């Protein structure tokens, strides 16, 4: 069992214990252990092998035994016993956004609610509203959460599907019969959530490959098993489809099954206007002879177009752009020069500032900003004024020690309820710059929220607007805000808007960046890292920035250090 699943299991134990009414110290032990594991970069197997689990604060002998059992067997009898005390359907209620164990316990004890269906009925007939501590607004929010869950029921985060894709490609590529293979579908196009995983391969011997595919150890159900297409559903619920074609048509099939539907329709229309016919089987001339295209680049070239990267294939003007000289020079992995939003152990991060510096250097980065939480973020161990001043001095000392990287002393500063910032001006002025973020009061009207954020943008210390819509994919939608007005304010005040590439955020949404860049808004691409491993989020973030048509010159993290310094000082 991987670390993510072990952490999830510990969180589940904490929830079930609270639901059971166990004392808070016992419940917190599992919550604390979960948080502790989330802050270390090593794998669980390495921690067990080196006998260093005991060195992690909050993890004692009993917890080590349970973690070891999970790691070695993939199961935990203690958790199974707890689950058996409650209906399975109660777990579904706990997974609703905003639904904590105390609330679920209240509903279970008072109204015998043990399923989402019963919960929805109780909201509609006002039984929830009449409970102590609840009301009509509580019932409305619960119904909204139920609706949100139903809409997201079949979706998976990009990172989870991408990880599954890498596993399947490694599982299949060892077979001698495979000639070429690639992911396709919405994952290849960098959609932030997706319903399934599409894999395309070419081979002259598809039967043996298909047999190997359906025998993957994580298969829950074989939904279809054919000579050229098979579908399986994994234990996680993710559907994986494998298609195998002759290598001569592989480029056409890859283009077709990558999509999107709108892109494909426009490409077929273009082919028709040129006297051709395009499908997954090939590009055919008027005599029904298939052109010999060795790859997708050849296909686009045959249709008089520059190569269109998969990220752009949404039918949103990419074909017209590929005809002309204004085709964007999209940002690449090699353009990225440093993280400007990350957290250390000073707030809620897993690693010391010096460890973050050393890691950034190992990645070849030329700059790094430390942006721990501000004092109002109590839940994230936000820095008091005294601690922020001390951290500023620590960063200066580290800058003297590490001359090969430019260190910026900064902070992720809460935007308070009225739009003011979380520290006095004299404190903010001592820093190199400030990331401003909303961390609460999400339920304001669109006018109030927009005014609040714009006021913060207009503060002279503000240089980056962090995770600008507050969304958490598959759990919480964006708060109401007029992003067009926010973009105008950001451009006018020389404030960059963040593309936060934490897998659960992926925002500001890629669909909005063309409007933003047209308005003159700059982007700051950051992992919002809370551990060294979170720096890896940048790889996916680059893909999403490309999907937003972003070029390196628009992303301040890609700038040379001197240019970045001038921007932050301005």
C-alpha cells in the first residue's frame, strides 16, 4: 500500500473514532499521525526499513504497528472492525464536502440518517433544519454538497489518472509485440479531471497484449475483452480502455482518440475543403488513397498546419492559429527557473527552509521564495510578527551561505474580510514581496468578494494573487468572484495571478488565461509546495499553462533573476 493510501486509512480511523464518540485524544492520535506522514518525503517502506518511523513526532509504537500492517498487507484489521460498526452508506455521507464527523454523528443519533438518500430527504422535509445548531441554511448547503458529489461522481483528478497511466505504460511496454504506445483522450490534452484513461498502441500481434492487459493485478471488472479493444475497471473505479491498431494507421488513430471532439470536427472539415477525408483510419485523397504519415507532425503538415500540441486541441482557435505566424511559443519544462510559493516547517510545511533551498538547487533552479502562512491562518500555524521577523533574518543568513540561488523572503498573506492584509505595512515592507490569498469568508456575494480581492491587489506590497478562485477540484467549487475585473486590477497594479498547480487546485483555470494575457496579466506558476516532493507538481503545471496558451515570457518564474527582481521591486 502506498503512502497516500496509508494516510487516507489513518484519516478514516480518526473519522470513525469520532463518529463512535471515542475520546478526542485517541482520535487526534490518528489525525496527528496522518499529518506527520504527510510531511515526510520518504516512502513508508523506506521508513520501516530504516526504523525511522519512531523518529517522527506523533507516531508511537502502537501507530508504527498499524502503519507497518497497512504497508505489508494492504489491510488493517482494526480499521475493518471499525467499519463493521457502521453502515457502508454512512461513509458516503462523510465524504460529502463540508460534512464532518460531529455533524454526521448528530444526524445518525437523532434521525437515524445513515445514507445520502435519507440525508437528502431530511433536508427537504426540514428535519435537519430543526436540529440544534442547524437551520435552513445548513439544509441548503447539504443539498448543494449532495448535488456537487453527484456531478463529480465519475470524475478523477488529473494526477491520479496520470499516475495510473504511467503504471499501465510500464506494465505494457515490456511486451515484445508493441511497436508504439501513448496515452490519448482527455489526459493527453491535460484536462484537470477526467472520466477514464485511454491508451493507444500499435502491434501486429494484439491478442497477446490484450490478454496481458486484462490480467493487470488491479482489475476489478473486465468490461470488454476484444482483439483490438478492451476495457477494464480498476479497484479505484477508474475505467481504462486499450485500443490496438496497425502501425500504419497509428498517427491517425492517435490524433483521433486524443480529441477533442470539437477539434476533430474542425480538422475533418478542413480536410474536406482540401478534397481529402480524415478519420481514425487515415487521411485519404480524392481517389481514396491513404497518405503515408509517419507521425502526427506529418498529418498536420499534410493539412497545411503547424504541429498543434495535444494540450491545445479543444477547438478554441488552435487550427486558425496554426495556419498563421502568430502561433504561440508555448512554455516548456526547461523554461522554469524557480518556485515563488512554498511552505516550510515554520508554518504547515514538512521541510526546513534550508532543505527547501538545497532541493531547489538540486533541481537547477535559480531562485526560490519562502512564503509561509500569515498570522490569521491559525490552522496552518501562521507566523506571528516576531516569527516572521526572525524568519526574514534566517533567509538573509541562508542567502549568504547559498550564493548560487536568489532567495526571496516573502509570505503568503491572508486577505482579511475587508480586503486589508494580515500584517501592518511596516512589516510587509521588510519583505521582498507578498503573495496574497483568500483563505476564508468564501460565501460573500460576487460584488463583495471582488471588491475584497481588488482592494488587496491594490496594496503596494502585493505582487502575486495566490489560488485566485479558492476551488478544490471534486470537492469545492470556486467562490463567487468577477475574474475579469480582478484581471483588470492585477494588470493595472502589476500583480501576477497564480497558476497554482497543486493537483487539487489547478487554478486560475486554463480556460481563463487567454483573456488574462490579452489584458496584460502576468502568471506565476507555483506548486504551493508543502514538502520537497510537491515541487514535482510543476511538471504537470507546465502542461496546464501550455493548455492556457501561456508562453515563458508571460510566466515570471521563467524570467532571469534580475528581471524578476525588478518586477518584484516595482
